[in-house]
C-alpha cells in the first residue's frame, strides 16, 4: 500500500507497477490525486481519510508493505497502523522528530521500519557511509545535495520540485552535525560556502534532515560531519530574508502560500549529489569524492523530474532490497545498512548510475 498520491506517489506507482512484481494499492483522501495515478491491472485506488492508527490498520490488512509519501505530520499514525497490521513500513521523511517516533515504534516489532528512503536523507547516506568505510580513520564527511532547475530564471534561481512543506522544514528546523568530534545542532541557512562542479558555480548552506541517522552511526568515529543543500548563488540570502527578517519561519502557512503562489513547479530539473570524505588510508591523509548529476527523463510515457525519479527510485530500491533479503526484515533499519553496490545494481537504483 502506498499512502500519498502526489508527484512522488505517481512516480513510485509507475516504477513498482511497471515491474509486474508488485500489486499496488494507492490510498489518498483526494479523489483528484488518485485520478492522476497510472492505470494498470496491478494498481488499485482507494479513497481513505487517515485519522487514527486503529482504523488505518484495517485499511492496511492484506498488504505486506506500507510506503508513506505524505506530509510528515501523518508519520506516527501511518507507522503505527502498519505495525498493528503486521506490515513493513518505509517512508521518505526528512523530519528528525518523525524518525525518532519511527525508531520507538520499531522496538520489538516483527516487521521492518525503514524511514528516510529518498534522496537526502536516503541515497546520500548510503554513498557517504560507503566512502567512509574505506578509511582507517575519518576526519571530515561532507554531504551536498541540490534539486535545481536546469533553466533558472527568477531571483531565487529556483523552482518548486517537491514537497513545499518539506522544503520549509529544511530551511527552518535545526540541523544535526558532528563538529570537532561532538554531536551538536547548528542553525539552518548558516555556514554558507561556494563550490564549482563541472564548471557551474553553486552555493551550499546548512539545512535540516539530510544527514538521516549518520550522526548517530558515525559519532565518535569522525571529527566533522555535515550536510548542506546546494543552490545557485544568491538563493540563500533571499531565503534568509524571508525566514529570519520577515519572520516567515514562524508563520509557515504564509511562507508556503507565498512560495506556491509565486514560484512555479518544473519538471526540467537536475539533481546534484556531491560527497567528500577525508581521513587516513595506509597512514596517509587522503580524500575521496563522489559526484553525480541526474536529469529529468521520460518514464512510462510521462516526463518525470529528476527529484521525482531519485526520490521514487530510492524508496523502490529499498523495497526490492528488503524483499530480496538484503536488508534486515525486522526492527529499525538505517539507510546506511544498505550496501551501495547492492543499491546501484538494483533495477531502480540504476537510475542513479
């Protein structure tokens, strides 16, 4: 069962149903969203209003796996409902508190609870941990991710490509990090830096949620660990004006309305993934990096944005790896428990190659 019929939900349904290996039930409270879903023999649509875990568990009955692609505030209800129904649970949340809730629910569970299965958190953690494993001793792990328009045209040099609620979360919530060996929280939108990749200039700054569980995994093993969102130069200053100076960070409903009214969505985007790890290999201070750009493309006869593709194939790959026995099948499962080689060899993970 997939809960959530938005842009990412459409992509997930297209990928999973296209294999013919999965029977997919899409649940959403909005009939118009359900109408946009792929029409296939192995896809069924169900209008559902989610109000409490007990009732949602009844909706889940008969399904082996629950995938969540809804706003993060529904996480506790959907996850608990999946647990009551004895189904595995996977989500795309970047919300730190939601992940802590999932971790508590996973205690003693007979099924797997795998949050943060998208791009960042998600794939970025798998890459960073794979690189880190090559080092005898770590110094710095730096993770940079951006979902950007290929043709920026406004002052923000940005278009909406995914959940507006998730974007606001990233810009407003505290960010986890490891600094000088100590796990800490740092403010969003700070520590601005510039970098160039393939001749294109970018800026990067702190945003919330992208590290996933890596702070916990690498605490005590790394001197510095951080995650920053990549944008075209100038974006951060405008967002900081909105969030801090105009106090829209404390009036998120207004902030959301402003963004969705003024900034158009685009399917012509590029996803940038850039990870750099430094430390000691064979007694020498060494640096290794991973850089990748993924572009929008046609899937199942429809144009999908790069962020749709990377987010949807992230969670679909984890479903495959779970079914194939390449991930633990009970309790709390971290993204970095997936092997990068397994992920990239997967039929969905190949979209990242």
